[in-house]
C-alpha cells in the first residue's frame, strides 16, 4: 500500500542519491494487506488497522484469541474503511511527493491498469482508477496511465497476464508495450 511505500522510502532509501523516483501505483494499493519483513534480526509484521489503531505485534504473535478478535474487528469496520483508506492514499502520495522533492528528486507515478477488459473490471477498480488520476492531478504529480495501451494490446490479441488470469501482473509483452508507450510520450526520467 502507499503508506508502506512512503515509510520504506523514508526509512530505508534516504542514503541513495537519485534524481528521479518512479512509483508504480496499482489499484490494489487501496487495500491493506499484511506485510512481513525482517528488521534488526527480528520479524516485523504489519497488519490492517482498525480506524487509526494498529494491532499489538506481540499479541498478534502470541494470542489466537487476540488475532481472532482483531480480524473480526477489521471485518466489522470494513464498510467505513474504504473512504478512510482513500484519504490515506491521497495523504501518503502528497507526503511521498514532498519527501522526494525535499531530497532533490523528481517524482512520477505510473498508474497500472487492472489487467483485463475495462468493461469487466470489478468494483471498486474503475472508481479507484479515476480517483487515482484525479488525486494525482490535484496534487500536481506527474503521472501516466495505460488504459489505451491495455485496449490496444487486447485488440491485437497480445497475452496480457504474467500468469493465467492474473489481473495484477502484466506479461512481458504487455509490459514492453507500456514502456514503449511511455517513451513515445517523450518521458525521460
């Protein structure tokens, strides 16, 4: 998710001297998913929040009852979560933009499509795609979308999935088409 990308860039990539940061934004960035990684020799787990509260890592690891109650709480609060997550994504994109600029680099976002015929995108993917483009425009963040590239690849019969029916990961050929379209716009990082 965007918050995780912001925190990773802030905490682990400050030493890199770069002049341009590219963020690939996927529509699943509006979802919160558990992430597990190692830091200072310890396993760190990040789970979905309830409101602004994060779970206790120790209790998540040590108590089945706590995990059960936390998961139930996430499910019960899920109807109000989409608006909060959408606001968080906008906030985190702005913070990432500001941090990248403060570090002296340019910032560009590549908005990846849900990789299937647009008319078949499940809700809320179409709404999130439009929201993402609108948010990036309002924030003044340079961005590119690949809906036309997707439509052209489908019309040409190009395999678009990395793995059969995987709507999140492009095939190598579709990725090449996205890169070619990006360069054709004059994009140079």
